[in-house]
C-alpha cells in the first residue's frame, strides 16, 4: 500500500505539526521538572535557614544567660569588696583612736 505524492504532501504538514507538538511537550516537561527541582531546592534552603535561625536563637539565649550570670557574679564581688573596704576603714579608725588614747595615758615608771 503505497501513498501517492498528494497523500504524502498532505501528511507531511501533519507529521511536522506532530513533531512540533512532541518537541513542545518535551520542553514543557523539562521546564516542569526544572520547576519541581527548584521548588525542592527552595524547600531545602528554607529548612536550612530555619535551622540556622533556631541555632542563632539558642546561642543568643545561652550568651544572654552567661552574661547575666557573670554580671551577677561581678555585682556580688563588688559588694563584697565594698564591705571589706568599709570594714578596713573602720578598723583603721579604731586603731587610730586607740593609738591616740594610748598617747594620752601617762606611762608608769617602775
């Protein structure tokens, strides 16, 4: 069953159109796959960003707790130093007063 020239001429545009449709479908499929891959990449990157944000928050929290602890330690040490300084000044004054009292007392000669 051979085709005549007129039948072949009529089927050529159909064949070309079918080939064009196949090429278009292949391109659309490739674009769809590329879009799917980009969405997956985007989802992965979004998860990574969320993980980094969470880690950052944890580190900030730990840093804040550590700084608060150190600030409290520093205040406690400063208060202790101030109390010792006050006690030392009081003791110096008592010593000075005692020495002055001793100077006023006459010495007994044997």
